[in-house]
C-alpha cells in the first residue's frame, strides 16, 4: 500500500514524497521494529526565499564631470515610473559653487601677481640697461680722449685713465650679465605663476561642468529602482555619492527573474534546468512555473555577521506579468530536486554503518542479516537505496544485535532479583 506524505519546515527545508512504512515486530522473541521496502515516488523539495530582479538593467549613475563627493538634495521615490529625460536626482550645488568662487579668486590672484612681476622685472631691466648705456658712454669718452702719452701726462693721470676704462668695461659686463639673469628669473617666476593661473582655470572649468551636471536624467522610459547597499538601504537625501557611482537602475521588465538563496546544507544536486514553483508574497494566490537558470559557484553569507552560508540561485520564469511583478518584491520558491517516479527508500534510522560500510538489517526467517547497500539522494527522514535491496523485503529500524543484548541483560536482571521479590512479599 502506498500513501503520499508531505513534510515541510521553514526556509531550506525539504519535502519527501515516499511510501509510509508498515511497522512490525519480529517473531523471534526480541522486539525489533521493521519496515517493508516498497517503490514509491520520491522528490526532494527545497524551500528558498529571495527577491525579484531583472537580468538586464540600464544603470543610472552620478555625473563623471563632478569633482569629489556629491550630496543628494532631491530624488524621486523608489519605483517611480519615469520618461526619457525626466530628472530623477538633483545634487546640492553648494560645494560646486564654492569651488567656482575659489577658482576665480585663485585665477585673479595669479593674474595680479603676474602683472606685478612683469612690472617689477621691466623696471629692473630698464635700470640695468640705463647703467650699461652710461658705462658705454664713459668708456667711449675715455677711449676718445685717451691719456697715455708720458711726455704730455703725468704717470698718475695715465694710471687713473686706465682704471677708468677698466671700471667702465666691468660695469658694462656686470649690467649685461645682471640683466640676463634677471630676465631668466623673471621668466621662471612668470611660468610658475602661469601654472597656478591655469590650475585655477581648470578648477573653474570643472566647477562649471559640475554645476551643469548636477542633475541625473532618465535615459529611457521605465521604472526607477534604487540600488541597495549591504544593509538593504537605498540612497536618500543627504547621502554622498562619487562621480560615476551607480545610484539606481531602470530594469528591463521583460527579463524578470527570481534570485533566491538556498542553504548550503540543502544545495546538494542543485543544478540548472531543474523545475521550481515561485510565489510572490504580494500575490500569494498565484504560482509561477520556473526553472533553475544559474547557481553560484561558491556559497556566501547573506549577512556579514551571520555565519550561515547560501548558494545564490537564479530562477527563470516560463511567463512573466510586468503588471503584477515588480523588481525587489519578495518571493518564495519551491525547488524540485531528485524527482523520481519510483524509488526504493527507507527511513534514515534503518541505515547503519559497520566496518566503514553502509548496511541495513534485512529480515531473514526469524532473524536479521546485515546487507551492504548503496545510498542515493536523501531527504528529511528518508534515504534512497540504489543497490542492495529489492521491493517487498523487510528491514529493521533498530539494530537487532543491540536489541537482543538488551533483552538478555534484562532477563539476567530479572532472574537475579526474583528470590528477593518473591520472599519479600507479605
């Protein structure tokens, strides 16, 4: 006789469809519960939870032209239907305006320093040129009226004339050399000031671009869905985001799928292509058919501080309904694993280990014989027997050797105490 039974308990629990055993007692004097092995449908069902998401979505990111963090000043509610070009997020312009004012002030200061340096350098150069010109006139006059005839001039006058010519030549050389050095230094100073002026100009250009890009607009029609952080929270007014950082996305509702999480302990046999049933919490009366599309390679924690690990699993729907299915909605899924139309299965407590092998105690006559078996998939309370047993055989649900030893010990205890029990009665 075959009867169906469903067992379920919490997320990640399994459900088995198998034969309900008939229990019996052995006739050998020792009471050992037994079960008759029968073939029956077997299916392991895994319960999992998750959310709806889309396989394709257009990201909505902060502008790249901004400098530094941007503070959100206004945004549309999560899940808003938007049209192409609609403003969905505005950022606070305070920092950009301050950067613009600072840049303009720095550029004005640099231009003033540059003008002052040019004026100062120009005056110094003119003075040096005037000193050089005066020294050249003095040298020319000394050469024109050369005092070097000893018959006409005294020795002292000749020496003084030579000293004047030498001094004029040195003054010319010094003025020319100082003018060249001063011109070189002035060029270096002007170049450095010009670098500061250009840096200020770059800051101004960036601030202006940032002010022109303080709005995020929808790239196309759809539903705006803000991204969640590791705590499940979305962007809100007052939060800061970096240039290029994705703030939200506009999903392609035609690619909706369920993203569920299966406990690591229940993930054995979890492979793409297996069937699943999905229920959306917002519409509990509707069940959607789906198949396992992808299973994560590694198990991961859903919450960083909770050591329980899950395999993320993507479920593809056979049909979708964008009018009632929205990204982010919570879902519950029943994944069907190891489904077999007929399988021999026994309760878990009918399987024992002996000498490193899996065995069952098969009933033979009035006793039991150990039989090595090959186990298949297991579920709550039951395990499939791949090899070693046939339908109709009877196996023990407890170790008969332990039961027999317990019976003998009880008999010895009863025999040793009977005289006392009988003699003590009055």
